[in-house]
C-alpha cells in the first residue's frame, strides 16, 4: 500500500473516527458519507467510536497473505461495536482463548510491514477485556 | 423480450496448465464452442468475457479486444466486452450475453470466461483473490478468503447443527463427481479422513475444504431460441437469468451465515422461470469452500437453514440422490479458474440436459440451475435452463 493511500485513512485506522447520521442516529464504521436509510435527507457528521465491542464470529488464520505470513497463527474476528456497526479486526490473544460473545476493546497496534524496507502499517486491533 | 437458447459449449481441461498461456486457454475454449455449434467464427455478433484479474495474474488488461483478436475476429470489428465481478465474472458475462440476445440487439453471442492463475506465486494469487473482498477494511487487517468463509463456518456452526464430518462430506462428494469428469482438476476420490487430516488453513476450514488455484477457460454460444435449431438438434433454453448484489464486506451483512444476494437472485430466477424447487433436477452451486455449498443449498431454498449438513450426509446431494449438487465436481474438485467458473457451470448443466454427461449423467434431467457467487456474497448470478 502506498504512503498516500495509507496516510489518507490514518484518522480511521489509528483513532476509530467514523461517521454518524444525525437524521436517524445510525453510526458508520468505516465512515460513510451517504446514509443508506435517509439518503438525501441524511446529515453525516464525524463520530469517534469508544472502541468497545463483542465478538460475533472468528477464525484462526494459519495460511496468510504474504504480508501476514510472519504472524501466523493469528486470530481474526468480526466485532460488533457497542454503537452498532461491525468491523473485521485481529484479536490480540491466544488462538485457544477466543470465543463468540467475548467482550473486547480497541488497541493501537502494528498491523503489517510492507516488505523489509517499506512503511510499517499501524492500526487498530482488539484485546479481550479481562472479566473477573 | 426474446427467448434465448444455448447452441454451443466448449471448455478446456482445468488444472495447473503450465504449457498454456492466457490466450491459449480462451482460444481453445472458444474453438470448441464454435465446433460444437457447427458455427463459423464470422457469424458471431458480439462477445462477453468474464475475467477477474488478468491485470494481476498475467499483467494484461484490455481483455475484450485481445480475445476478439486472437479468436481471429479483429477484421470483423465485433463488440467484445470484459465483465468483472470477482468469482462471479463468468456468471455475469453469461447474463450480459443473454440480455444482448433477449433484447434483440444481437443474435449470435459468445459468453466466455478465462483465468490464468498459476503464473504468479501462491502468496500473490491469494492476495489477488483478497481483492474480491474489501481491500481497505478486510484485506488490510489480515483477512484472507478462506478466513472470511471460516468466519461464516464458525457463525453457522455456533447457531445450527452441522458437524465437522458433514462439512468434509461436501468435499468427499464433490471429489467423487470430479473423478467422473474428464475436465476436472482433481479426478481422485477422497475420504472424510483425507479432509480432516489435511492442513488447517483458517480454522475450522482445512485444505480440502478449499477450492484450488486453477487455469482454465470455458465458452458458450447463445442465440434467439427461434433460430436455435439452425445450429443444433438439442438447444437448451435459458428459462431465467437473475442477479443480485449485497454489501462488499462480510461484516456488514444482515446475517453472517445467509447470503441474501443468493436468496434474492434464487427467488427471482424461480419466479421468472415459473418453476418450483421440485422442478429443478440438478444444480451447480458456488462451493469455493465446503461451507459455501451448505449455505448455497439453503439460501437457494432447497431446504431450511440448518438442514443442508444432514442433506449432504444423507446422500440427497450425491449423484444418485434426489437433488444432485455439483455433478461437475464443483469448484472444489473440477477447479476454480475464477473468471471461467460461471461459464463452466453452464457448460456442465447443458451437458447434463443434453444427456452427454457420461458417467456423471443424471437420468432424465430436464431442468438445471447454476449459482455463481462473487466475493463472500456481494454479487450472485442464478440461471435456470431447460431441455425443450
């Protein structure tokens, strides 16, 4: 991924800045600039997500794309954020720890490296919330 | 709208075809289809070709013109158009050809599909296929295609009865069929044990749950039904063509384990064809992964959600069952050259309805269905065919 392409989405990737439709209250992550429900009557504003959510489903990746080969096995999941939207993300935990329904929170982490001398991609992963 | 018929079919063998280039593949499939229709190339009015990613696989774009040129038709200047919808590219190319003929714009139209996938390293081909999902919000964070379907499998198995063995039986059944198909990439039967002992790719999916990387091309020729008997004694009528779309990401779907685009396209197709499920004698579904065949059978409405595992283990979907699914061997055993798959499904159904499927023949097959999926379900094409 080129520098400009990565840099353009830093607010979303680092800080979970999405959007919200003020007309209907629906949240969007990743951000949308057009509300599918309200269409032209929608009013879209930025929204910072709290980064709390629940695992809907998951897998453990054993065979990865080139950029992720060094990280296998790793846990990939779909997380439903408390505000409503779902996102695909890695979960920072052992493969045998992950469960459907597990509560997780966002964390700033390294995602991948573009080859040996390329830029390092940072972004959001999720970590389990310790439940006592 | 005019009725449309398939008057000719052709397909290369599928596999790791080191000796064949991208253009060798589609020229071979096209020549076979023309020969089958006993048609001279200069009679062709237009071409549509399904291709996902020649740009990344062989660094070639502008596929429409290239194919018309190497089909020997450059001096005829026919319209030739590439159609892209990831793994549904072939199904959509076929639909465009049907629309062209049905509308009256063209008479003799070729619908082809081609993919040359083995000229890049396996890591690069996996990465290219990830482009069928959302690159920014799925691929970027480490999702792979097997990984996305594995998340469907885990969601499904959390909610519905489906055992790991039943999932394996999908692949066992498709290899059994592939062993009876001379164009199939894998013509060996396997056991449940073969699947369960194969390498983990994305838990719970193992290597033998996944369709392979394949080179291949397929081509079919469509014409107005009223003219079909000029070319063939066994025209196969296109009873319905339907297409639907959905969110590009898996995580934005209404239901992770239901492909709504399949549900919608399937219902539309049955309505257009004026058919009910019991009328369908066989179906080619998009089994890019074993779990995808389970979801497809249910989402097309052949049984309720949660029942396809039992349908599979009871042998209902086998060659000798009440609803044979993927008689070609499916994507799993026949192979999955992504742009060609949708056309190969038509090739298989036409062979079956003509009674030319040899050791895979379903006796008395009169109506067949194809189901072609792009990505994790963002595009779906469903077609229904009848022997008239």
